[in-house]
């Protein structure tokens, strides 16, 4: 439940209480409850807003998460900047620190970037269950002391640091070039409570694309993109072709093609993946849409030992409802 109170022209007070949901299929987690409050103030000088928050979460009457934090949001005519910091007072650790900004220049060039450093998964006592032969937190309390459980939680919540930089440039009213680069590093975890240690990992990618609009008919969009990624175990070069064409007011057709070349570092083998497909969307009304997606995957793996070819088909049918 969320409650809000406008305490003044620039002051908004929020309160929240409830139980978290792990996923749409699992439903409400009745073992955990939370409550919190926040205060937002702004705008200041028309462009800046500030916020403070507090959150407390319990699991089986044990402190699961306890944190305070602050954020700011700045939206100028051509610039924007948003930052947040979350400090866990229970573990005396910075749970999350995030900064994101963008700048639009008169030359039709836009630059954006972000820095994100956080525990992943997000720091909580429940993380001690990861890798343990238990199905509930109450079982874990029987096996270990609360102090041991808190240490396991830290051991299962490594720090993740991510840097992103991107730009986009409108070459003309119909053509736009974009480019993005990212590097994400996940620290290793140590062995504890019978759960094995994990090594640190680094993932990086660079992508660029050319986007064209209204080339064949008004409202169509076509894109050709290239992407290179390196996870340390696999290097992938991808090409993606994607077009979206409106047919009347209610129907959209979206042919697409993706080609991947994967290098598997463990054995030096290569794999080609070719995936043509098509997606169709019918807008029954403003609040209801039907979708159909179908395609085929061609895969060929080349290694020093043997070559392997395989084919598969896929089809997805779904709907979207807006309330």
C-alpha cells in the first residue's frame, strides 16, 4: 500500500507498507514485510528536485534490509542529470550508487552516459539462502546463527560496476546514427557455508546502428546494427536487420534478420547463428493488441574435432492489454 501527502507546494511525503513479490508466478512472499517513507522537494530553480527515503524490510522477524538514501533529478533545456545513493545501515555498506546524464548539442548530437555500482543481487539477509539446501529462511535459522547468516549474505552479494557511454546524431530528418559502449565487472565471491567461490567476471560490448524512417512509406522505420561483445568466455560479432512497416491504422509488420558469429574461447571453436523472423501486430483497440512472431534458427559450429549443424523453428502468440 502506498500513501502520498502533499505537505506543501514543493513538498511531497510518501509512505509505503506491504510484502514483496518474487515473481508474477510465485505471488506474495508472506515471510517478508516492509515499510518505508520518502520526502521529495522541488522544483528548486525550476529544474532540480531532491528526495530522501528510508526503507525497512524483515524476514521471519529478522532484519532483511534497512537503508537510507537520497536522490536528485535535474532536467534542463538540453541537459539532464539523475543520481541516487542507497546506504544499508544494517550492513554498513553502500548498496547502490548511480549517476546518469545526457547532453543535447545544437549540432543535433546527443551524448549520454551512466555509472552504476551496486551489490548484485541487491544486498539483503535473504541472499544467504543462495546455494543452501533449504527452501525457506526459517530452515536457515536452524542451521546457522544470525551472525553467520549475515556474513553469508555479504558473500553472496558481490559488487557490480557498470560504465556506459553512448551518442546519437541525426544526419538528416530521416537518418540517425547511434553508438553505445558498456563495460560491466562483477567481483568474485568467496567460499562460505559450503557454497563454492566464484571468480570475477567482466563483460563488455560496443554497438552501432543506422536508423532510417519513412523510406518506403510514411511511418516506417528500418535499422541496421553491428555489435561486438566479449564476456571472457565467448566473443560475439552480430549484425541485425530490423524493419517495421505500418499497414493501415491497426496492422504492423516487422521482418527481421540476425546473424551472429560466436568464438568459444574454451576450445577455440566458432559458431554461426542465422535467425530470420517476422513479427506481426494487430491493434484491436487502444487497450488491446494481438501479436504473432515466427522464425527459424540455423546454427553451424566449427571445431577442430567435428562440425555440427542444427535447425529449429519458433512461434510465439500473445496479447497485450492496457488498463
